[in-house]
C-alpha cells in the first residue's frame, strides 16, 4: 500500500488540555467508584473506556497517528487481502499501552498491518497504525497478539498471531497470511489473494511449527497412545484447524491431570 505519515491534528496546548481532562475525569470516577468491588470494576472496564473515548474524542487520541494509505491493487473477483472481510469490522486494539474499543478496522494479511477507518468529508480513509506500538487487537471473536519467540537456532516466529489456545502449559497460534498472484483478463491486470496460514505451538519458551498430529506427538511423546485412541485421523480432512485444536485439547487435559497428582 502507498501512503504518507500523519499525526493527530492537535496543538501541544490542546494535547495537554486533553491529557489534563482525562486525568481529572479518571480521578473523579475513581472517587465515585471507591465502594465498588474489584470484580465489578473489571466487568465494567470496557464500558468505562468506551464512555471515556466519547468524552475526550477518540480521534484526538494517540490512536490516530500513523500513515494514510490507498489501495494499490485491483482485486480479482471476490478476492481481497484482509482478514475475514474487505469491509471495515468493529474491533478493539491496545495501542501504545492504551485500550481502544469499537474501532472500525481491517487486518491486512498480505502486509501484516492493522488499518483503521479514518472518517473525513469524503468518506473513510485508511490509516495504517505504527506496527511497533500495537500490543494486541481483537476483531469479532478473534484475538491477535504480537509474538516473538525462537523457532529454531536460525529463525524466529514474529508478527501478529491469532491465539487459538492459551493455557498455563502452552499456547497455540495461527499465522493468518495471504499470498498474491497476478491474473490477466484482456488488457487488464488483477491481483488474487490466497490464504496461506501456518500454525505454531509455543511451549517452554520455544516455538514449533505444527502441520500434523505427528508434530504434536513429537513434542509430547508420552501422550501418543491417548491421542491415537481419542481422535480419528479422518477428521483432519474435514477441518484441519479443529483437528489440531482437538489434539491439543487432549494434551492440555493430560497435562492438567499429571500436575494434579
């Protein structure tokens, strides 16, 4: 994508005023909510931040600092480069240590970038966030985190990974990505984007590529017989992702039982 860098359109004095206003509001809310229990505060945290952004103005926050971009490819038929849909989807993001809710956003799987919908007089513009400032984000029921761990002695797993399973023993990630292919129709050039997803298991500080049951058994050889007894290989042809999740669910249960002994 092509683009240019932009910052929030607020003066330093205005930015200080916004920060002071946020501090005053936060202090007032804290005094009002002193009698609430910790659990109640946690349950209402999301609603508080939504209201907070309405009062202070989300578009005057640090969230809207990045690069304006324009789409440089003509898509082939229904193909697109984004996660789930080419339309903007409602999501949440932790950016620069701050949480933002109900944001119009897209996840570009081709370039591994998060894009926001920036409203203007001529409609929505795409704003690419500064990748290093993104801690995690959620689109629908899908949660993504920035992962950086050693895969082997020569390579690392890094970038945004979808969290499929997260236990005290291991984490199972999915790297959603797309490859681009050029198509020609008459004198026009189109671009088709095809999914090319990969799975990774994070275990004891290292990451392992997971393509099949064999890869999981190699990491947990002591559970080979239980895995073979409880899941049919034919299920892999129906849905590979659910097949791997079911195997790791068995592993998680066995690990839990072992630690309870």
